[in-house]
């Protein structure tokens, strides 16, 4: 079956062998390759990863693959937003100007190697068959083939609510890294546990491409008016739900403020829950029919992901993960803040 691809100024590769040829050339030319794995429906959050990669590498590759293995059978695999044509158009407009190179002359060819402007170099757009040659089902009891599990780090925080999620993520990212062989890989703080777990994965599996220290974590991009973390899933929100959605971020900020003022973990979490309760009352007063349910909000050790002691205060830790998940209507939103010295984890 042939795949009809939208036209793209950025070369698109749909098979691993075709991509490997491109990668081989970059290797021979001694060019560094930055890699940004995504599930598409691109927004400014993805683009901030792309810009960071453009700034740090000669070439930048982005993959788009909605990975069935990380969705549980009851989750939103079929409805997950797919906006390929728009993604290509958006990506083609992303540029980075390298200040260390001379500007091209007025008639200069912008695609020339000698320009000071960098743009994404390739898109990897594999099919499900390409990524899962042995096939894939969402029900892990009937899956066949090779899967990657980061034991001991996949069932806390997000993994408590989504027990098969990190197995799916670790598996697909291992496959993508095997094909792309990037010098550096870029992940968002928005999914902090995922980013830290993948850093551990590259270290545990002794990966050369990328080396663990070249797994970069890029700060969360937010709506600059109300702080809502940008997410492809925000597209699911109705107008009323969108108004309620920043409650999670506001709750995290309240907890962070209390923590920095010396409150204990328990006191901080109370503050956070109060913010969400107050926002719920507000939506009812404003007659918005929005149902919310707090899935979790917790303080976790940034190294082990274990829940920190109730009595802990900022004196006890250099760095802590404060994260949460909130259902707004049927949409599950996640967010986090790093408390303390974020430079210890945000390399
Ligand atoms: P996704 O397409 O949702 O799988 O995300 C692809 C990558 O983009 C992951 O590394 C995410 O953590 C990252 N990402 C998603 N949203 C944001 C955001 N608001 N800010 C920074 N990175 C993000």
C-alpha cells in the first residue's frame, strides 16, 4: 500500500532504511544531529524543543508518530489530534539564526550550506508497521515482540495513574533513537518524569547516540496570559473547560509559594487543593458547566520518583518534583514545577 504524503519543503522519511541513508551522510560529514520526538499536533512547546536543537546542532530531525503502545485501551488513541499538513507548514517556518556565522549576501541562497540560518533538516514519519514489525496491540497481555521497561521508575507519579504508559514510551523512544542515532535528543519539562526516565534509559542501555548527558530537558512552554501548559490535548477543551484548565498550574504555583515560605508538604498540598476547589466554585458561579476531578498532586523525589515524606520541608531537599494531573471534563491535563535547584536535573 503506498502512502500519500503532503508536499513538504523539509524531506520526509517514512522508513528506517531510508532515514539511515540520510543519517549515514550526516555522520560522514561529521555533522551533529539533534532529535525531537513528537506525536504531532505541533504547538509552541514542540517548537521550543526544535529551536533549542537548531541552536545546538548542525542538523535537526523531528519525528511524528502517534505511538499506540503508550495508550491504554480506554485512552484517546483514535481521537488524538492528527494535523500533519499544518505541522509541516509550521515546522517549515521555524528558523534559528547562528550568530557565529556571517550573514549571507543579499542574493544568497537560503538553502545554501553557508547561510547563518538553520531550519529543520528532516522529518521521520514512520508507519505503525515500520515501528512495530511484530504488530502492536494496546492490551499488554496480548502484545508480542520486544518491549523496554524502566523498572522501578515507571509506576510512580504519572505511572501510578497510567501503569502501561512508560513501557510504551520507553519502547518507542528506544526504537526511534536506534533509527535516528542523534547526537542530542530533546524532551520537554512538561512531561518531566518521561524526560528523566528517558535520560536514565539512555544511561542504563549504554547508548552512544545520544549519550545520557546529551538528553536535554527544555522548560515548559505556557500560555503567556494564564500559564496553562501548552499541550496537543488542549485542543479537546470546550470554551468553558479552557477557562478552568489553568487551575492546575495555579494550584502548583500556590503549593510552590507555600513551600518556599517554609510550609511542610502537607500544608502545601492543602493550599493547592484549595485553589482548585475555589476555581470549581467560581465556574459554578459563572454558570459554566465544567466538571473537574483532581487525579493527583504530589511531591516526588527527583531521583527515585518516590513520594516525599508528609513532614518534609525545603530544608530537606535540593530539588523536588511537584506534579499533578487534573481531569477537566474528559480531558486529562498534566503539569509540574521543579522546586529548588532545577539546574540539578534540567541539563
Ligand atoms: P508529545 O507530542 O506530546 O508527545 O510531545 C513531544 C515532546 O514535546 C515531549 O518531549 C514533550 O514533553 C514536549 N512538550 C509537549 N508540550 C510541551 C510544552 N508545553 N513545553 C515544552 N515541551 C513540551
